[in-house]
C-alpha cells in the first residue's frame, strides 16, 4: 500500500511539473527561472538557440499581415529555435502602441497579443524589450520630446534617464504592458510563461556620463519597479557588454566604445537576473579584416563568460550578433564563419557547465518581408548554408538539454526507491517520514518537487 502511495505522489508531481492544466502540454510551459549561473525550465537546465525579430508587433497590428508572424515562427520552430527577442514598444510613430503618454492604440496592443499567442503555439519563448536607445520606433528621444511638450526643460536625450516626468512616463508604460490582459489567450502578460524575460531597453547608452552612475541608478530604479509588479518573469537590462569604471582593467576590450554603461556593475544590480551581450565586429572594427574580427569575437565572448561565472555569478545570453551583407567584400562564407565561431564558443561553454545559455542572431525575416532587411537579415528558407549552421546548433543544445533531463529523471527514480525502501527507519517523534499520514505525503511530495521541478 505504501509503494502505491509513493507511486501516486510521484505521478501527481510529474503531472504538475510538466503538464500544468492551464497551458498547452508542449513540455515548454513553465516559467524560466535562474539558479546560480544557469537557467532552468521545469527543473532542468535550459539552453536556447534564438533570434531577433523586432517587427513582430508592428506587423501583427494589421490582421491581414499576421500570417507573416506565423510564418516566421514556423520557420524558426522547424530549425529548432526556441527564443525570440522583440519590441514591446512603439512610441508615437506609425502604428504606435503608445500614441502619447498613457494613451494606447488597442489595435496595436491586439497585435502584441497575437505575437504572444503565436509564440506560445509554436513553443517559442519571448524576450520583450520595453524601450529603445535609438529613434527607431520612438525610443528615448520620443519620451524626452513628450516631456518637453509638457513644459520640461531638457537639454539632451540622455535626460530620459534622470528626469522625473520622463521616468514616470516610462514606468507607466512598463506597468501597462506587464498588466496587459491578452485578448486571445485570456492570460495577463505577467502570468504568461511564454514570456521568458523583460528587457529594460535595447542597447541603453548614456554618452554624457561615462562614469556610468546615471545608467546604474536608472537600471536600479526601473528593475525595482518591474519586480514590484511582476515576480514571475526574469529581467535583463539590454546591455551590449561594454565594460566601465568598476573594472577599468577590462575596458581595453571596449575598442574605445565607452558609452556610459558598465557590464559588471550594471549586471550586479539585484533585480537583474541575467547578463546580456551583443557582438558586431563588422561595425565596431570596420577597418579590420575578417580574421581580426573573428579573433575579437572569440576574446569578447570568452571574457564575458568568465565574468558571468566568477564575478556576476549569473547566467549570460548573447542577445544580438550578426554580419551585414552590406559590408565591403561580403560573402556568405564570411557570415557562416562568424555564426560558426559564435556558436562554437557557446557550445564549448555549455559542455563545461558554463554560464552562457545561447545566442540570438539579428535578425530573422520570412519571405514577403524582404523590404525590412537591414543587411543582417536571415531568411531560413533562402539562406541555406547559414540555416544549416543554425539548425545544427539547435540540435546540439537540445541534446544537452535532453541529457540533463534524463540525468534528473534517473536521480528522481533513485531517490524514490531509497525513500520507498528506507522510509520506515526514519522517524520524527516516532512518526515515519513515509507513513501514509498527511505529514508523510507532504514530505515526499516536497522532496520530489525539489528534484523534478527545481523548486
């Protein structure tokens, strides 16, 4: 009878951990969590191959164009891609989400609802960025202009990070997005595990303060604000990886690009759950040849992996990288070499149990969206050699995920057997740990959850 009880508890825990009743049973439905230097999904280490597609909400705001969003998710899923980074903002521009502070275009918000729903349908997690450093889709410049229209004297777009009126606009936007009720799924964004993480800003920069204090204070304030609203999701700052004054010896890797951020200090803020990194050697080293650029990428990624492991003690995700077809002398072979080099660095770290969990290339389009190309475009059904490298990386990371899941299941069954065989000898105040009492059931259920669900 006691063995049957153990079996029933085990079955119940597996059902709750892997097949929650309120979402589709695709095996990827839990919230992604962080423990130490690793991501976890449903109790197992999580590694991801992914992509950027900033345009998803914009396109989905027009119902007649939503098929393009579905097509890109289908293409991505067929190549094993499981994370997409996209914009959850469009401020004061064409098809704006936020038309002006506090006023939202419901049609565009429904477009974002569709993006989240389709990502869920294809088993793809989302990283959703809240704002932009650049003017595209509004960005910090639009917020500053809104504040000026309300009588604020602002001398620079960098006042986005310090002006109280601007910050109140941005905090309201954050709250509005996180508390959005999805008109398609019926789930509030803050309760939807389809969303992996929020991003404060795409590539925040404050060149007027190279000490880094302004960005540091802004990230601290905004991270606390988000965590006060949403404790389910992870948060990252959107950083490119440039070092700052907290570790001046590392700034030689910046290639003289000192932009007011600090990879170490910014990511040590308690509300930031994982670090991010971008890699654009063709932009940052435009006068260097491909071999020099590849050499830099290897050093750049390796250095940040080491810092995530030993200093930050947090996971790391490479959230943007690519090579432009507009580079002088471009060839597909050069792009494939970059992808191969980036993916090799990631896979090498993953095999050793390192902190980097994957890479997201910039950017993925699908047929019919060629006009949105920016030189960095990948169309998986067209760019066959690059697509093969992408798919191979997905398969390799997925094999590692399966290995860890298998090891975890073996550990669970061994623990269950030990508890089943030795339970009667372990007593508290004369009561068996594994008796059929409510106490015994709670103890066994809790132990199984810790092993299986990572709870």
